[in-house]
C-alpha cells in the first residue's frame, strides 16, 4: 500500500502499511471521512511526520487524540493552526514555558515551528470524528503509532521523550530507557495542571540542557 508520508519514515514504516490492520484502518478512515466530518484534513493526517523526518527527530511529545472542534486539528499534537484560539492544554503548555524559560506567550498556537526543529508532535490516534473525542480510538492507529515509537527507540539514540499524563506514560514500555532520555509529568489539561501535576515540571529547559550536553542545538520553544 502506498502511503504519502515523508521518505525517512516510509523507509522504516513501509512493512506496517502492508499489514492487514493498517489496510483495515485505511478503509475505516476513508468511510468515516466520506460519511462524517472528521479531523484533521486528509492531507494533514501525517503532517507531524512530514515536518519532522526521522533523521532530524530530537524530541518526541506524545498526545492522545486530535482536537475534535472545527479548525483545530492539523496533524500535530497540542497544536492549532494560525488564528485559532488556544485550547486549555496549549495555554498551560505556554504558561509553563513562560515560567520555565521566561518566554512571553506566542501570538500563534501553531507548533509547526517546533516540528521543523526536530520535535515530533505525535498523537497516538491520528484522526477523529467531529465533536466526538476518542471516536477513532482502537481502530488501528495506536498499533501504528506504537510502531513509530518503537522505530524511534530502535533506530535513534539520545531522543528526549516527553510523556505527559497517564496515557503517554504507558508508552515508556516501548522505549529503551538505556539509550534515550524520558521526562514524565502530569498532563497539561486544566484538570491535571490545577491539581499541581503539570506546572513546574521544567521539561522545556531540561530538554534543552540535555540537547546542549550532547552537542545538539536546543529547541526554541
């Protein structure tokens, strides 16, 4: 099966595209997109990979599901396109960056600027039906994105994984912690953040300190 995804990813993930689960997943997604409004747009489903090739990946942030409101999801976890209001989790991410690094709030919630610096913004599920959170879970996306995490773990060294919240933390079992750097905290959603599980984790400065230590350019968060 031909999947339109960036070449360095395709090289490693092509075996997945030939598997029955993935073919069933594609059939399911096509049917959903024809019958319902779904997000993100078809051409944006693999945008996280297109903007952040495997070769340039330095940091991985794992989300769960795309945003399910109009004009929000565009293929990168936690990110929204230019001109779209910041969802609550993204507000709390920017608040932590402000506290951690002293950076003022950005005018845009579009995190493509991070992706282009080597931050893979990976949702575990890559599509969703409008206004129905989790509607495309357990259809095969998680099998695929778990394989993505395993590929990064196997093929790369010294990747920084930022695992926020219970769902993301479970992915640690897919990561070789002997050769990669894992930072965990609560989720930036208001429910978790307001209970004290998010603010003060300093993940952004910690990630940059580690990148400097291994002679890689820090991320301009």
